[in-house]
């Protein structure tokens, strides 16, 4: 039989309500009595039923993370850092991959509410503003500005796009392309594209833009687009890819077509995931501060949970990593 | 004010206990009455409090996943598939990265028990058999055989190691190396190394073995080992890496040292993560059936939860993907 709250009370010689005050951190209790009760819990191997405590305290110490898929290395790294911050603050993480499926995303939102998670971190791309406003829970989004009430965190997408494009031009590229995720989605990351176009125009450089599928992350789709680009414009000499994963596929196809990187063609990625250091040659990229994004997002969620004021617009600077593909 | 179970009962004209029977799927209730009650729930926008239901039914519909880190692409893909199967069976996933930290792992185990998760999927490498046996919850492990009571799922590590090594030898390699995770840990993946040694001996081929740090996943450590290998044995002509991530770093260093792959040196990886198709050149590898591993592990957990018998030893076949590095 596991020890109950009654066993603890009996051992220490106090009322059950006194033990309950210690468990729930409510009301006055002297330090020495608290210590006695806590020691008794350890000695009797007392395991509080967290579900009952959640119901009682209305505090689950759980948060939900909704992302397109943790199989994508950017979200995997983000998730790993988020779980790390959550753990340090005694929070647990419910992982929800939306797979770009609107029904799944809505189902998860309802589920998370019903289970009294205290807040949600959301990298969603499918649900609309009206649906968001119904959530009525502390919420932080990534790379998407929903309203001026819901805080978001993102890297400085425009400045990142500008740095990448200027790097290609500075290194001598005269005919450049950008391969980007779909521009139809209302994502802040589309600013990378705006910066690319404006930098090319400013320097009077020929450019073209190719978009991936609506809900990207499909290597076959990437490679089709890259092959199409090279067959249409064989003299392209610089490419800015809106993710390191796309950039890796470009390097692979350059290798297959025997296009020398960086002497014949230069490539810059975006994200700065771990793998960007392991490509051959190592990828020049715009490194997002993934750890800092996770830390700030978690912090903004905690502030909302504690009814503290928060900044809604949170844009963090990137770092241009010049490696061997430019 | 959100609708309560009383509001539903009043609207339909039944007792609260009848509504409760529908909510909890217990006892007899006619289809037409069930439908009436469910329609009333939708009309009144009733949100059941899942925490209260968990307490009542002793069923949380939650499982825990404890892995070293979701930032590693193998675990990220495994996790993504697990979440997919869990979702299809109306289960939610609590993500726990142990970061190879024994205290964190034990803390998570206690937390998951206290929160009445129904079972745990575990890719743990640190806690010992005695600690495992205390868990007293349905449990499935990956790549680790704890006891003959706890089911595990793994790829056929020995056969995978044999296929990789035979491929190198068949393609003409005469001086081969293996770079493996630490062999000090009691992991089933060490069988890859056993197969490597036995295949090399069988064919009378010179070989050497290098181990990474105890708790691997450190690119700097990988690259140090690879550089050491090439400086000590510059005429190595084939390498079997025990993960695709290690193999990618080998390809990067071969590129830096101007060693031609596959003409001067051949490389085979293990795992078959998405990125193995995007290396330059595309990596030959032993592809683990990651989706099938996730599906079977989830299925074994469900069977235990439902008190059905389970097989303890579950070894799934790999597929040798011959691409352009051999």
C-alpha cells in the first residue's frame, strides 16, 4: 500500500489539513514543521497524486507545444531547448505535431485546454486569427504575428535575408536565385524574401524566386525545384535558400551536376541547425538564435501565466556564419 | 460561464449520472439518448474537464517518451512517428529529454507516475535495472534489453553491422575502420560493432575501431576522432559509422582533406534519417525501419495497458541503402 496523506499526518502528529498546506504551499506553516512533514514524506515514500493536486490547485505545471513536425531539425532543436527551460522551471511539455493538418491542430488546442495546460507555445501555420482568439489561454507564437494581443518571437527575418543576399553579391554573384517556402502563408519568414528582392534591386543584380509546396518539408519537392532552376538558368551563380535543409539539397545536386561550390556557384542557408556544420563543404548560413528564441518564448509564457505585462513584438538578431559555400 | 454537466442534464431532461455515463463511456445507454446528450454538449459548447475525468476514470490517455534528446535526428524522427500513432489512438505524448542526466531521468519517471501516465516509452541509457523494475508501469524500451519482463524494440543491429561491413569489403576496401558510440554502455547497438569485427576477421581484412564519448552526440568529439583516424592511418579506404550523423562528419572531413568519396575512401552510415539522402554525395546507409519501430513500440505499450500478453524481444530488419558513398 502506498503511503497516504493520512499516514504522513499520523507520523508527524498533525492534522491532514496541515500536511495539505505543505503539499499545496498555501497558508502559514513554520519552517521546522514544514521540514518535519517533508522528511516524513520521504521516509514513507509518499507519492502525491499530481492529477488530484492539479484539480485542487488549478495548476497543472504543463505546457503544450504545437509545431508542424518535430522531425524537421529546426523544430527539433527548438523543442529540445524549450523542454530544457520548461524542466528548469518544473514544467512538463506535451508535444503536438500538427503535420499542417488544421483539424489536428484544433483538436490539440481543445485537448490542451481541457487538460488545463497553463499555456501554449505555437509554431502553427494553418489556423486563423478568429480561432486563435478563442483559445483564452496564455499563448506565444513563433514566426507569426496574429494580433497585437498575442506575443510572438522570431529572428530578424528581414535583416537575415538582407545579410544573406548581400553576402552573395559581395562575393561576386551576378545572377542569383532564392528558394523559399510558400509565400502564400502569412508567415513573418516571408520577410526574408522581401529583403532578397530589395537587395538584388538595390545592386541592380538579376534575380529569380522559386517557391516550395504550401506546407514544405518535402525533399522530393525541393529537388524538383532545384533541378528546374538549373535547367532553366544554367548560369545561376548564387542561391539563397530559406532553410538549411533546402541548402543541403542544393549542395547535393551541385555535387551530382559537378558544379563546384563556391567557385562556380555560391550557396547561403538560413537557420543554423547543427547539420549546417556537417555539410560538404560546410554551409554559410544565417544562424537563428534558436536557444534564445526558446528561452524568450518560455519566459513570455511564464509572464502571462503570472499575470505580468509582456512585450508583443520580440525580434532577435541573427548571426551570419560565413563558412565554405560562399 | 462555461456549461456544466448539470446544464446538459437539464437541457436533455435526464439525471447528471446519465450524462456522466455518456462522458465516461460506462454502463448501458440507448443510442438515441446518447446522441441527444452529445448534441446538447455541442450546442452548449460543453468542455469536459479532462483532469477531473482522469481522476475519476484513472485513465489519463497520456504516455511519456523519455529519450536522450529530440535534437538528435534519429530520436526526432522516432518521436514524430510515435506522436502520430499516439494521436491516432487518442493518446497524448509528454516529451522528456534526459540529456543523459540520470537525475533528470529519475525525476521524469517519478513525475510521469505521479501524473498517471498510462505507460512509458524509453530510450534511456543511464538508469539501471533495479531502478527500472521499480517503475511498475507499462514500459517499452528501445535498443536496450533490461530484463525478460520488459519488452524492447530494436533494429537487427548485428545483421545491420554485417551488411555494412560486407558492403565495404565487397566494394574492394582492404583497410577498414569503424567509428562507434561508446561500447561501455549496455546498448543493443553494440552488436553493430561485434558484426563489424567478425566480418573483418572472416574476410581477413585489417581493421580498427574508434569510440566516441560516453554519451556521444558531440560533433567536435566526432571530428577529433575522424582527424585522429586519418592522421594515424592515412591509407584507410573504408569506414563504417554507427550513425548517419557521424558519417556526415566523415564526408565533410574527406571533402576538406580532398579524399575522393567513393573512389579513394568508402563510407557507410547507420539509421537512414532523412538527411542521409541530402549529403554530398548521398550516403550509403543501413536504414532502420523508424516508422515500424515506433508503431510496434506503441502497440506493445497499448497491449500492456490493456493487460494483453506481449512478446519481449522485438527485432526488426533493416534495409541496406546503397547510394553514392560506396
